C-alpha cells in the first residue's frame, strides 16, 4: 500500500486500518508513507501487524504532500528488491502513482487505485483561498487525479460521487468497488460522558458539541456562524475542537471563550473527548470537495455512540436519511443551529440516536467488514489479471 500522506495524517489512517484488517485475515501488508522529518533513509516498524515504512522526503512541513521526486525515486529503489502480489495506491499524486506504475508495468503486479478525496477541478482545489495557487494547482491536481484511473486493474472509491467519476473516466463496473471509511469499533467504545469529563477536567454540565480534525475555510465560517446562533440561545454550550484544527475558530465566533481547543492529542485522549461530547457535528458546505469525500470523523462519532448533526451533503446526507443516527439540515446557519438545539434539548433522543449510531458502526462500517470486502475485490481483480496465482493460493 502506498499513501502520499505523512505518517499519522489523512489517508494514512484509512490505509492502515484496511491493512490491519487484511493482516487479521491472514495476509501480509506493507504500507509506505512519508516520514514527518527524514530526508534520507527509511524507518521500518510494525503497527498492529502492518509493516509501516516511513519514506524520506526533501520538502519541508506541509509541502510533504506527495510531490517530491526524491521520495518517488527512494520508494522505487526500496521496492526493487522486495516481492509482493498486489499494489494498492491511495490517490494519484506522484509519490504513490509512479512507484505503483513501476510495480504494475515493470513487475507485472495487479494495481488497485484508491480514490477517497476529490482534489482536482471542482473539488478541494477550489477551496484554496489563494487564487494564484488555486489556478496553478487546478490543472496539475486534475491531471494526476484523473489521467491514470483507467490504467489501474481495479479502483476503490469512497463514495458514489467518485464512483460515477471513475466510471466516466472509463473504469469498467466490474473493476470498481465502493468502499467507504470504516469505523474503529474495537478501540473506540461508547463511554460514560460524566466520567470522561472528570478525567479531562471538563465541565460536567455544559453541552459539548464536538468536531475533530481540519476544516475548509468556508466550512469554518459556516461552523462559526452556526455556533453563534447556538450560543446565543444556549450560553452554556461549548464548541469542542478535538485534535489538530487548521483554522482559528476562536477568531470567527462572537464568544471565543466558548471554544475549547485540545490541539494534537493521543488516540486515547481523542477517544475520551468523543465520550465526553453530547453530539458530533459536521457543518459542511454543499461543495464538490465535501461531496467527494466520506469524513472519517463521522465514523469516529458513530463508533463512540454519539449522535450526529450534519448538513445534507453527498453520501453523508444519504446515510443520515437512511439510518436514524442524527439530524440533517441544509448548509445554512439558521436551520443547522435549530437542529443542534433541538437535539441538545432532548437527552432521551440523543441516547437513542447514539445507540443506533453504534449499531451502524458495528454492523455496517466496522473496519473488519471493509477489509473483508477489499479482500474479495483483490481476489476478483487478481482473477482478471494474468499473474494471479500467488494471491489466490494465499487466500485459499
């Protein structure tokens, strides 16, 4: 498995969880991800059975995002002396795409490409605030995202929007698998809200509205405007930002003292904060960037048994319409605030929705179920490949 992310960021978690599920099913999985700091050499370690290889990259900080040719060359050199049965490239940036194509064309391996974010034209590139950067990156992101999809032997896609885009780019129906982000139902368990708050030193009475991770600027403005309306009617409410959040929400809301920011935290502490929350919310604009993803934060809320308030966007909206796990609203501050306030006012409903959320996480989205589906897809792709005996024999 090849990802363009730094270890511990973004799609790394999707690939790692799928890899761990495959290991549990008897397979051997190696995951290449970018080292946070190293410019030379490789760091290799085991992560719950998955061999994680941190690859060197010459670019600094946030620029370690899949574009460094030194990283490409290093990965190809590392792969040359090692034997695999299949390669799975997560997204199409050069550090994943070029080594994957080398393994496919040069070594004859079946290639599967994952598509879990819409980066190019119409997608997240449009969310970049700098118009010059947006103009420069739009054709580059679009080229690497779209031009090689039909070259792969198989494609995994995270939602129905990208499923359609893959089909439109010429991917055959039998070679594409809809594979949403799973839920970590083993490590994340529904916890007692009061006990979690005591451990964290949080107020035992204040309504806590939780959001995890990074956010687009337009979504942040929607979040801030909505929270202002919530806080006006419920001055005791608090906005809990769990983990790394890239935008200073405190500067966008009228009551910055009502924002609780944890900063980067360990996974154990993240789980405690999920347990401490009354609900999770996803105030996402109805944009191409948001229609083109399936937020992992949603799966975390469901695994924690917390109800969700979300805007009606893409497959997120479809899931909440299908399952009684929360409330939906348009991407407008007024209706979104009313949905949150109504749920905060009804503890019995929150508890029932939370139980439903956990059931959906266990029965529909558990990573073990996603890994089983992926294994069957690998076998299907291998059966369509001229060199499939090794992986079929191993599964048998």
